[in-house]
């Protein structure tokens, strides 16, 4: 498994590129017109968790541990602008869907203040219904999934009739390019009571219901309700069925720049900022900081860090594990304490961790050691969030 990938979706001009820049500190083009983002921007963002150093009561030098908070890298992909009809190839739809297909979780940036119409053109505050944007992006993905399945449906039914494939395998084969696994297809079929149904008897409504549920299960979506500070009535978020978090990407970007310049003390996810002792703030900068305070008074935080953490730890239910090579000193071979972190799906085993580290390590796997309990554990032992693990193998990484 490579670094976890998060897809950043949204129509033009909703602050998607600003969200990307704020989350990754990577400058990208932005503008008030569709398709400012033509090629996907790829950057590294960080989710946050308690570092294992807290459990052991130790201090260590690591750029990814800040006062006991561990920064864990994830890949963030800000893909090309999306318009209605993308699944039919309109706009940059085919490229968009191709760029987004390998994402394990999706963040859909929505202009919750309603300042952009469905095509991404600027309109007065509150004159566009953001619920329309939520629905159209969900619908584009659902139709994309449906098109994939419908194209092959006759072939799937023939394979099943001829006993050359089972229903689960036949469907899963068509979605391998989206990173969808057999067991995920089977779970949806069972949930909807379609496992025992002859596929020849499926109606179009059955296919639509199936792909919608498959999309929800395999491409979970977080709604980033951007421009929340401009929204006149935030109760609109209660009408959104998906997980939704109010945010202000512009405020996060401003604070990150101010922090980097030493103007304020701020870390992403904080519910406020402080000004360093003795720091003189020019009037123009003070005015901007006063606006930031008004944002915090409305939505408590910028929301960016909460969205990233929610995507990884709540939607995907991933856990953080710390692999080490010396179980007594908690170091790698170079003596670095708690050198690395790995994100793994819930219920992952010690053998899964070995595979993630290196194929050779997994091939020669003997056992693992839980460094917190000093106990030897087997390959099928399920790992817990925050575990520190040493893998014992007959083979070292090649």
C-alpha cells in the first residue's frame, strides 16, 4: 500500500485550490473562472494523532512530532474542475473522474455561502443553493459507476450463466480500476439482498441502487462546507446527509502564512491564535487578524485539519502504528526514536504491517513484538491504534 490518497473534488471557484494550498502549503493557480485547475495538483498534507512518545513519557527529536502531536503524511490530489454531465465527458469530466478514481476517500469542497452558480460563476451571497452542488457531484459519481456496470452487464450475465464467473467476481472485475475489492462488492450485494437474485432479473433501478451504495461504501465523501464564515444561515448543513464540516480555507491559508512569517503562533486545528510577545502588528495586518477572530467566533476553527482527520480516522477508520527495529530503544537501525508511522485499515494484522513495510519482510515473517506490552504476537494478531511494533523476519528489506 502506498501513501494514503485523498481526492479533493468540487466545481470551479468554490475555494478548492485554496483548500489545497492551505492543507499542503503548496501554491497553486486560482481564479474566478472554470478550469483554473487543468492538471491535478498533488501535494502532501498531514493528519494529526497523539505520538507514541506520550505513552512512554519520552522526548525525541523528530520533525513530525510537535509537542507530542504526530504529523502523518497523506497524499492530497486537487483534480480538474467538475461540471454537470462530467460522466458523459462534458467539461474536463473524463480527466476528472480518472484522476479521482484511485482516491480512498473524497473531500467535496462546497461553497456553502452560495456565492457561485452550478457552473462556478460568481453570484451574490446566498443566491445559489449549495445542496444542488452536493447532489450533482454525488450523481456524477453514481452515473459514472452505473455506466461502468451497464456497459458490461450483458457480458456479466453470460459469464454467470456459463458458470465462468460468480456475481461478486463478475462485478468486482469491472471496478478493479477504481481500487474496489471483491469483499466490498459482496458486502453491498448482501446488504441490498441482491446476492441470490439472478442478474438477468435486475431492473435498472436495482443497478442504480447498487452503484449508489457501492460508491458510498468504497468512495466515502466528506463535505467541506467552505466559505462558512460568509454563510448567512449555517443551519443549511443540517440538510446534507453526508458527513459535513464547516470550514474557511482562506482563513487557514492566511494563518499558515502568518505563522510561517512569525506574525502569529498558530498550528492547524487550533481554535485561535496568539501574537508573539513584543510583536508589532501593522494596521493592515491587524485588520486581517480581526477578521480571522470573527471567523473563529462563528465556526470555532478553520475546519481544514478537522476535515482531513475525519476523512482518515472516521470515514476510513484507519489506525496509526509505529514500526521500530529495536523494541527496547524504540529506534530504527540508525538510532532514530519512533522514526516512522503507518496508516492501516481497522482490523489490520501484524502481517499486514510487515507487507506494508516491505514484501521481503512479510515473506520471511516469523512474529512481531508489541513494544508497549513486550509481548510476542502472531502474524494474525489484530493491531490497535497507537501500537508500537517490531517485526521479526528471516529476510531484511531488499
